[in-house]
């Protein structure tokens, strides 16, 4: 596919964009229980206006754009206060939770190398810690140990974490809340463990950090997790979730500049401009910064408290409905606005496809280390108004999944899938598996067959399957379809 020979009118290009998004999830309708957080059209308009106002300003050099430095330092100050940190807390604005977590690990690694002389640092992760920390270990060539969590509460087990500590351990990780089940780890106990061993402790509060303080103010029981807890040395928190900022908007905070210093990359050993990068990105749009700052001022504490109250009400209503249904059960007791439920005697995966047919998106999660296959729901304040439609549809989907042949994997097939090993896995193996699942090239129409298969495999093999799938997905289009033909096809319909 080549660059079009001639340009097209702006209106025609926008029509093409609308056509391209026709199959995307209708996120503005509040029917998407992952990925998207909806604050309303007025919030969207303010965010977009602020974003576009600073779209072309470059946050690479704050000396050239002091406006962006103002936004960033004020956002960090508000985040620190929100998480009960003092004036000594510092941090930076990042592109998202993954970058925030990567930076926290990088800072911990470099701190340990310089201050403790540990050449090959190691970190301890509950298995429920976000995969971003495994990504950090992969990118930064660090050792890590995954430890099991409490099988009933799904909270991190401080004793198991203590047993995994070794001389080269530098960092413990806790979550507030962890994504899979919406529970908050026992951060005070883990903080005490970190202090006893002289270790750093990062709290991943990417998804819960902004909303949990509001839940606490609304009377909900919330485990302490922030800078009020001794032993916590860094925290990550996203603004593009429950602060309703456009993606990507996150922060990583440190208890002191002494630790944050090790996050910063500088290079004076080349012939170009002076490179000083507090974050992974160098050149970056000022749009996300401006939009986040604008929304904090537009909604204010009162507006966010109102949204949190609606989110808490919706969460409690959905939790109550799941507890009342004899065919499913909650995994853990959620403290935030995230929940997970498993099925009693059948696979949950068909529920995803049935709900998709009803116009809802719910997220499947594979089973691993004590957490069985389940469905995840990230609940938003926009859900409150849709509960009369969502709850009956969910009950119907659960009942339909119980009766579905797609909810079962033949024992012989399950045994074969469980026998696969990474050492003998090839691209041809992947193609055979996709044929078994009835999935061809491109995005599948249904997910239950492939999720049933993935859940039956060893996690290492499932990972290879997913790698092959994405390696096939992101390729050049096989057919060079003239965009004007797409317009004609749309007009004909």
C-alpha cells in the first residue's frame, strides 16, 4: 500500500475515519467494562479542547515550554496530596501506567547498583501484580520471583513475599488495587517487611489510586496503601482512568528526589542537543498534560467525589447481583470498582460472546496460579444509568452459557492442549491450533473457543500462541483497497 497519489478533501477523509471506526466498541454508551472511562460529553469536550490547544507543544524541553512545566509540577503536587504525600514527594507525568511502572523499576535498579552495589538486582512480585512489572524485568534484564497470593482473598501474602527475598532483592511490589480481582494488597504489612529488609516498595495504584481515596471518604473500607504507609517509596497512578483524562496520562511519584534521581536519563556523549529525559519518552505532545490539568480544574474535588459516589453505587449493585446468582461467584472481595467472577461447573468464556451480541463488552481472564478462569468488569460511573439493562442481560448470558456446548472442551482435546510444551512449539503448531478454534486471519468474531484452548494450555505455550497471533495481526494489508471505493460502498448501503 502506497501513500495516496493525491490528497482528498478534509470532509472525505473524516468520512473514511468514521467508516474505519464502525466496528469499534461504542464506548460513549457506557457499555464497555474495560479500557474506557466515560465522564460525559462535557468532560470530553473540555479535555479535547485543552488537548488540541497544546497538541503541538513539545514536552521534551520545559525551558522552551514553561506552560507544560507548570502543568506537570502542579499535577504532581495534586497527585502527591491526593495520596497523602508531603511536600518532599516528587514525580513525573508519563504516557500511561506501563511507563510509570517501568520507570519505578528502572529507578530502583539504578539506585541499587549505585547505592548498594548490587550488579544484578532482583524483585519480588505477587502473581497478581500487573504484567507491566514482568515487562520491566524483561526490558531491563532483571531477575524476578512471582509468588502466590492468598487463595481466598487474592491479596498478596507477605509471608510468601518474605520467603522469596534474597541478598540481591531490591524491590517489592504491591497493588492498590490489583487489576484482576479489584482487591488491595496488605500494603502496611508489606511496607513493614520492606523496612525490615531495607528494601524499596512500589505500590501500583494505577487503576485504584485516584478513586480509592474518594471511596474512603464515602465510607467504604479501604486498606491503607499510599504515602501515609511507612515503607512505601514510590507509587504509580493513572489519570486516564477514573480522573477521565485522555490517554495517555499517568504519574509516577517518589518519596524523595534521592530516589527519583535514578529515573532520569541524560546523555552528553553525542554531538547533538543536550538530552535530559526524566521519562522514557523524549519528544511528546503537551496535549495529555494540558487535558489532565484542565479536567482537574474543571471537575474539581467535588465533581470527582460525585462520580466516585455513582461508581461505588454501581459496583455494589453488580456485586450484589453476582452474589445472588447461584451459578457464578465472586473471586475475592473487591475494595475498588473492579470485580471478577467465575462460573460454577461450566466455562465463563461463552458469556463474553453472548454479552457482545447484546451490545456489552466484558473482559475474559485466563486461570493461573490459583485464580481460575473468570470475567473481569471495570465499573464506571456511567454504569449506574444502565444497570436496569445490564443486570438482566448478564443473568441471561450466564444462563445461556450454562446450556452452551461452547462452554465445554472435550477431555481428549484438553489433554492434548495441556501436553504442548514450548520446546516443540512452532508456527505450524499455531496454525493448526487456530484451525481447531475456527479462527482464521484477522480479528475473530467470537472469543470463547480460543480462550477455552488457551486456558487449557501451559501459560508458557499460551503466551507463544498470543505472540504468533499478534505477529500475524500487525502486517501489511493483503489487498490494496482504494479508500474511495470504501466511500462508494458506504454510500451504496
